[in-house]
C-alpha cells in the first residue's frame, strides 16, 4: 500500500504517513462527519495517478464500513431532519465512491499509464465498483426515490467488460473482514434481484431487510445468456440503460436473463418454516423484527415466483381528481390526479413534493366526488421528471364520521365496520386511550365499545378493533 506516491506530489493524500494520520484523525464517535469528510477526500482523487486512485478507493471503502453501517442503522429510527442529512451523506458517499472506482476501470480499459500495476486487482476493483453502485442504488431509493439511469448504464458496461475479460466468475474476497467468497457475477445479481423485487412497494426498513435477505441468498441466483435454464424470471439489456424487466420476447442479442434460482424455494419454505435455526441469521441477531422479516419473506416469495403477481382488479387509464387528507377532520390537504383507477385502488401523480406523511404502509383518506375512502400507500417512486407516483389500495369506501364519548369529552372517529358484536373504527390519537371504554351513537342506538386490538396506523389516527358490549 502507498508504494505509488511520488515524493514531490503536493496532493494532501499523496504522502503515506499523512494519509494514515488523516484516517486516524477521523472522529470515531461521529459517523456522519466521518462519511462527509471521506466524501470530500474522494472528490479529490482524480488529481492522483491511476494506481494511487485505485488503492485509495479500496482504503476509503474499507475504512468507511463501520461508519456506514452505524449511520445506516440509525437512519431508520431518526427524525425527518436527521434522516435527510444522513440519507444525503450516505447517498453522496456511495455516488462518489462508485464514480471513483468506475474511473479506475475506465482508465485501465483505455490503457492509461499505470494500468499494468492494477491488472491483478481488476476482478476485485470491478466487484467493489458494483458493490458501490448497489449502495448508490439503495440510498437513491431510500433518500430521494429517484434512480438515475446512469446507474444501469455503468453497471451494464462493467459487466459486459468483465464478460469480455473472462473474469465474471472468479472467486474473490470482497473485503478483508468477509467470511464468504463472491464474484462479479454474484455482485451483479444482488443489485438485479433487489431491483426486480418491487422495492418501491416496501417501507424503508423492509427494503433494508429485503436487501439483506437478497445478499444472503445471492449464491443461489442464476444468470444466463439464453432462456434455456429454469428459474429465470427477468432480463436486462446490456446495451441499454433500463432497469430489469419481466421476461417478454423478442429479446435483443445483448440481453442477459436472470432469476432467483433455488433462492425462490428457500424463501417460499421460510415463509412457512421460520424456525429458530434461521432466525438469528436472517434478522441479524434481532436487529430486524420477526414480524417485519416474515412480511418481507412473503413479499419476496411473491415477487420471485415465475408467475408475476396479479392485481385483484384491473386498472384502466382515467384522470380522476382526488382530494386527499391524513386527518379525521376530513379537510382536504392535497389535490391529486389519478393515472389509472380500479374498484380496489389507483395510481396517481403527486404534484410538488411528497407530503411529510407520505410513506409506504401509512393510512390516509382520499375523496372521489362526495365519498371519502380509507386508503393505504402501497408503492412510491419517482420518474425522470422527478414527479412522485403513488400506488394506492382502497381499504374501505364511504367512511362515516363518528364521535366516541368518554369521561365527558368526545374523540373524533370514523366507522369502517360494525356487526356481529364487533366494530372497526378509526380513532384520533388525541385523547384516545385503549384502557378506556367508549360510547357511540349509531343508527339511533347507543353502543358501548371496548378496545381489543390495534390494526393499522395513520399519521394522527389509528384503526382499532372494538368489542360491542351492549346496544
């Protein structure tokens, strides 16, 4: 390491002793600041020679591992302001690292001076570049929702170059701390499979779990240059800059076909046999909840099936104005327009920025004509014009406002269902306590309700199941 530095270089990182001092001086208790500092250093790498750039990319990549993991774990429990700063920092770091690595591969390919010195490291450098692009994809998805086409263009160029060089299956150790071997092909498949798994239908924490499971099972994924292999579900065109698509013909000669391979049967089995033997490994020793992990396994099982998931109701193109609110006061806060609509849901374009409550899995209300419906966001993504697109499922139509009475005050509520001695009611968080009983007037009768179970969450309201004790 560092044998390439010229003694007369004025670059601040061109002195081995100075480079080590700079790394040692990074704040160990402030991962955000460390990642920001490393990002600034990576931006200066083009001023160095090829071998120097390659070695510093590897060094910074390795040194940042613990800080990135800590910042990534904290991201999911942070408030909105901290999430924005951490997400931006992680996305920027991954973006700069991927570009720096990619520049080294391009320089090698073009025969730049010093190319021979990194020849033996070429498989590792390409693997590291793909891994950095995967991190770039992850934080673009989580932080901005916009996946730039350059990600696919660089990824496909790298794999095509590795194919021509004949090194796609060469086994390597990605990082010194890794226990398992990997390859360019396996790293390539990791990002393809997570992209093909409808990640825009997963909340951030569940996306993280899906990414973890895909990495664990990546050795079972399959890749081929023809469709004469089982368990192939998707393809990419290496001559394009488009993300993976479900199999459909005709295919260009530059197409590569891939799928879950045996990973599908493993995930399908785990959905029903989630025992203690795999619990610690899949949940990262309890870092992920069992409930969320099982939800993700079911999602992956559906997405990795050779038969794509079908909609319950066919959606037809329709531009329908929609009033939207996240509150039980039913005051319209947003105005959306549907792109297509069905009896069970719709896709819509959100004008301007995503509302602060706009998250996958949260409840809200939308109005069509004079009817308010209870809805849930199932999918979020952004297009090339940076417009947010939302996929919505309608959970209940024609929500009826109510007032729950308890101890001399009223709580805003809305009825979803009341029959057979039970009721499902949306209740305002302000003043509601599950330890109380409540009275409600409905159909000219007074009902007493006992909270039994929390079913779903909104921003400032929740859906509860109640028992009706008398009427």
